């Protein structure tokens, strides 16, 4: 979640203004052309949609319609959408992650489809077979690899996890995205995501819980728009999870997790008494702790597929990737993980997945 505090106003004061506490809010959008770290000028924006999808390799995408200008350098310039809120005579500026144009169509009026900087990872191969020596820190290797590829602001939370053996697993044609995704998974980290100020980051995965719910929407909030769709998934999901490592260069490891929580909809207590087993083989893993984290995350995400919720609010600028939200409205109540959102001029659509069902 973005901290909304600016210009002497606290986060809570800005949030109250966004929630129409005084009956209205003054807000507009700007689309800026960025050249390096410099904002060149605002583009004459006609229409847009801006989407975050936490399940996608490239988390942020946008579609913009604006009047063509002659001096845009499409290969190197970036686009940045900003929400500008006027509060007591001061302008508060909330930028969204910068995007690079992927497809441009039109003549005088352009329609541009754009995506965040992590798209470069899928488009770039390693070029050579990397050799990673035993004892190398996972996070140090990843940071160096990304910096060598041209990313200047790499924010990966340091970890003590080390490669236990020499690794030379990847062909030269392997994409940077594939390598990074695999290694982050091996230490129980989230996939890479773009930041609002031009960097990319990752950190340890944390199961969603009440302490992570920093955003809430209530029936009484005037920003919660009418209409809500809800979908329940009633598949027979596994409740016993076994993960093991099969690699001659690593000692054998296995971890089993049994979901026997009587409050869980997938536990034997609630599915008619059945134990349903799922097994996953990991080619490599950093250590036993990382194996346990991966298996528990797998189990949690399997359960989280149980219920989906989609709702609309007035546009809000402080959502990032995979927020945990508390929802209290007529159709639903409880903790949800936000798997995606789409921002348009007049509304914001949130796609949510329940963290647990009691």
C-alpha cells in the first residue's frame, strides 16, 4: 500500500478526502512523458485504463488514447499516469508505475498499449550458460544479474539463503524472467514487480492475514459503488500436500503439510472426511526452510481459490500488487487478497480472492 501522506497532510487526512468526507473531491489525471528520470511534458490524454494483475508475469499494463506529438522517442521514453488530488489549495501527486509502449496505433489520435519494465525480462535471454558457485547468496546473484541487464534500481530484500552446490542448469536461450522466477521461488520470495518510482523489487512471501489488511471498504463508505459479483468454487481441493526435492547434487528433502483446520472449507472435517493428496517435485530448493515455505504457500493458494469477489469503488491511488483488503458490504464480509484491479476515469474495479472461509 502506498502511503498517501504529502504536503503536510497525513495518510488518514488524504484518505478521508478521497472518501468524499467533505461531500466532494477535486481530482484529475495526467499522463506524463518521461525521458530517463526527467518528466518532459504531459500528453493530451483523451481516455485510459490502467490494470494491475498479480497473477501475470508483467503486473502493470495500460491502454491510453491521446493526441499525437512529433518528438516522442518510442524506444526509450516512458509513460507515467498520475492522479492529482487538490486538497485545501495544495496539489497532491500520486504516480503509478511507469510503462513502456508495446503497441502504437493511429495517426493524429494514438491508442497506445503499454506495459511495465519487467516485460524486458521475458524478451531478453541469458545469452550464455551461467555458472553459479556453491556458497553464493541467492539475492546477491539476482541483484547483480538484473543490474547487468540494465535495471538501475533493484530492490530485493537480502536473504541468507545460499546455493548449496554449483549450478549450471540453464541454457543460453533461457529468458531472464524464467531464471529470476525460478530462483525467487526456490527461496520462497514473491515474483518481481515494478515500483512506482522506476525500480523492480521482490521480497519474502507472507501469507495474507489480518495484520496485512491496511485497506478496507465498508458499506458506509461513499466510495463503494453499487453492484458486486461473487463466485464460489466448490471443487474437491487437496488438503494434504507433499513437496520433495529430487536433485542428485542436493540431499533428499521432503515436507508434508496436512490441512486439518476445522474452519477450512477444504479440510477433511468439511469435505465429507476425505483426505486428498497432492505431490509436487522441486528440482532445486535453497534449504528445508524454503521447502516448507513453498509447500505452505502452495497449500494456502489452493484453498484461496475457493471464492472470488468483484466490486467497484471510486478511483483510489494507493493500491499496489496483491493487497490484503477487509471488505464489509451487503454481499460479502471478511479478508480478501486483491488479485487485480483496473483503474478508469470514474471507477476502479477490484478483483478479490478470499484468504479463508470460516
